[in-house]
């Protein structure tokens, strides 16, 4: 798997921090695939609860 670009990494990190309130070190220690899965799941839950409205990137 390719590494995310710096912009993608910052975007994923910000979105995970927003949804899960995890510290930066915890988020950055995740493997890219794990970070994407947590992000996808967190955003799916937020959409289902009506607290989040934009489409999840795949």
C-alpha cells in the first residue's frame, strides 16, 4: 500500500481527532489502513446519527 500524501495524512488526522478525540500520537501511530478504517467507521456512525452530512471518501 502506498503512503498517504502529507495533505491526506493531515486531513485524516484532523477528522479522526474531531470524531474520536484521540491524541495526535495515537492517531499517527496507526497504520494507514487502520487509520482509514477507524475514520470510515467513525464517519459512518456520525452520518447514521445525523451529526455528520458529507460523503465519506473511499
